[in-house]
C-alpha cells in the first residue's frame, strides 16, 4: 500500500520533530531546508544537530533545498518556518501545489509588518480553493520532549471541522494526543501571545523574584491574552485550554523555552541583540511583543505586562523598574474582565 506523502517546510527543531512524527505515523516525509548543509546532514546522517542534538530521524524522512520538490504531489503540507518567513515561503511554494492538500501551520506568532495571523497570510498566498484546508497546530509541545516521544497533548483548529478532524487523524498516535477546537482565532492568538509572558517569566526568574511573582505574572498574563483575543474575535474559553493556559504554563516554566531563556539572559544585563545572536535561533516572543503592543493600541485594549516588556526590549527600560511600575499600578478588580468574557459567551 502506497504511503501518504507530506512536506514539512522548515528544518528547525519543531519542523524536524513533526517530520519524524509523521514518519512514525506512516507518511513519506520531505523536509524543505534552506541551508544545504542541514539538508545534507539529514539525508546522510539522519540528524539535525544544531537544533536537536542526539536525535535521529526515522528512515521515512528525507530533506531537500527545493520547494518545488518538497511540496509537489503531497497530501499534507506542514508550515514550520518563523513568522517573518511564512509569506515568502508560501508565495514560493504556491505555484507547485497539486490537488487539495491539507495545510497545517505550526508557527506561533503574527506577521511582523501586517500583524496578520499566520492562517490569514497562508490564505492570501495559497490558491483560494485551499482556504478551507488550512489548519493551525498549537499547544504545550516542546520539540525536545516530542523527540523523546514523551506524552504530549496539543490542539488543532480550522474554519472547517472536516479539515481539523483530518489533521487530527493524521497526527495523533500513542505519544501525541491531538484535540480539535473550532476557535481558529483563539488558538492562533493563544499560541502567539504566550511567548510574551514567557519572556517576562525568564526576566522574573533571572531577577530572583520567586514563585509568587511568576504565578502572578502568568495569571495576569493569561488575562491579557484573553483580553486581546476577545477583542480580535476569539472565544474566552479557548484560553482555558491547551492553546491558552496549557501552552502558557509549559513555556513559562521550562528551560527548553527559547523565550524563557531569552528573558533570563536579558535579566543578567545582556543587550537584546547579543541575546539573539548568542541563541542563534528565532525567539518569536520578541517580534510578538512588538506586534501585540501595536494590536493593543489598535483595538484599544489594556495590556500592561506587554507594554512593560516592550519598553524593556525596545526602549532600554531597566527590568527591575518595569516590575516596580507593574506593581505600582492603580487598584482594579480581578474578575470584571473574566465575567464580561463569560457573559459574551453565554449571550452568543
């Protein structure tokens, strides 16, 4: 019986692991890698040492530097490139798509210039007949742990229930549990904005503020995520699930998290440019902080944690002063926005 074929666009840690997952599930998988040396390493050694040391890819995975070769005649296309690269890669891939493949993106961020969600960018660049075939994969899922086949639960969402359930069927297995959620906007926003709070968690830990501070940061950060999400059309209940609190917890508490590590390094007095250069990998929370700050202004939404992190990242504000300013804000009620959100749900 001929195997189904999938392409994974992006050879970073998450793209590499998703390729291995699909191979475990019986797909013949081609990874598109921009870097010829990465493609050669995958094909010759079955490794991608820069992103996942000591991880070996299964035999069902190969790599190419040709987008045409990667996406031609595939049943599923997985987009796992950084947010700032999605449009360019999608535009280049579009002429080579055949049939009606499922298109799954695993990119947690916004397009930096337009502030559009990634599914919106894909819908603009891919043929119109694929609009209902686009889905997002999100949730608490560090690549390093999925590579070890540790139990992981994620969520997939699409405008089309049929598409979401098809993706669910192709990805789910004994160590990777996949749920569906109809709230495409909420799933994308939760996955993107939690990276901002993870930067803050790294800063907090690096400054030695302890568990109380981080718990407060995460809880109030979730309120900010929900506040902007609801303004953009998301359902508040989504942020209580895997794409919201689940992803927030894992990204704020694990040293696997690039965003946590970046925040921690910033707390030690390193300049942002030096942090990003030393890490050598994309830290989506940095671009997402800028995007969310602009979105909050556009929608008239109050996001004090995001505003203070923006000032630390881009205005040179001292992190300790940012925390002082957050703690010194005027008195307010915790539950007002939560009740308002639930009333909106009940009124639909």
